[in-house]
C-alpha cells in the first residue's frame, strides 16, 4: 500500500476517512517530541498486563514497539504496542474483550495486513493488531531492535523526527508517512544485517 503524498491534504482526508472508525479528527495541536522517558516501559507493562488479562491465550504475542520502546530515542508520548492474534480479521474474537477493558477501535485496514488499531483507555496508547506471523509486525520489531542497538541510526531517526514534527500537519498520519524515506533507509541496513531465515 503506497501512502498519499504527505503534502496532499485532500488525499489524506479521503484515505483516512475510509479506514477511520468514528469521527476523523485533525490534529488539535503541534506534534510533541519529548526526550526519552523511563516511565514509558512501565506504562507499556501495565497495558500488556491489561491486554493479556482481557484476551488470555488469544494474545499470541504482545510487544512494546515504536519510539517509546527504544531507550535514548525522543518520541511522541504515545505507547505503541504490537498485538498478534490468531486472525486479526476476526474482530469478534478479540475486539469485545479489548473494548470491555476500555480500548476503542479507531482504524480498520483490511487491505493492509488486516491491521486494526485501538486507542488506549487511560493513557496514550496505539494498539496495533495483526495476525500472528504478519510480516509488518516482524518489520516493526526488527526496526525497534535495530534502533536499540545502533546509535548512529537512532540519532539519524531522532533528527528526522524532530525536523518533521516542526512542520505544520493536519493529520498525524501525514507526519508518519513523511518519515517513510528515513525509515526505509534504516530498514535496509536492518534487513541486510538480519540472519537469513532457515528454509
């Protein structure tokens, strides 16, 4: 799936309206990038416990992802979590217990790895749901692990994030997609360094 040009506001409004559950909300304030906060892993652990309590063995894997999972990396103060379930297209199997725990479904993307995204109940959380073994979940965690271990790329990514956050955006997704070039550059190194999978 190729994202719209981040400068094309009309394309963003149209594409986001198709996948957003509920009201499409523009940014109400500038994007905030904070210095790394050691509280972020603790917030993640609380949410992981909440998710596992809600889903039991339907939570195949729960992982802290995104910039808040990388020590020394500045980030938006939003905890990104990757949840793998047996089948992310089967919402009735996992959405009701998550919603009963306070999570709210905001994004449904059947054409992009059957991705679903929920907002957290009482802290800023983006809960990304994928089918177990999904290549996008693998990619997100590889990117996290690479940044944890590679200070040069961590610094490069931090600088790009700060510069892009300083621009005026209408939707958060524009900022996210504007990072595509630097993410692809870093991912190329992470992929090249990854051991080959056994056949």
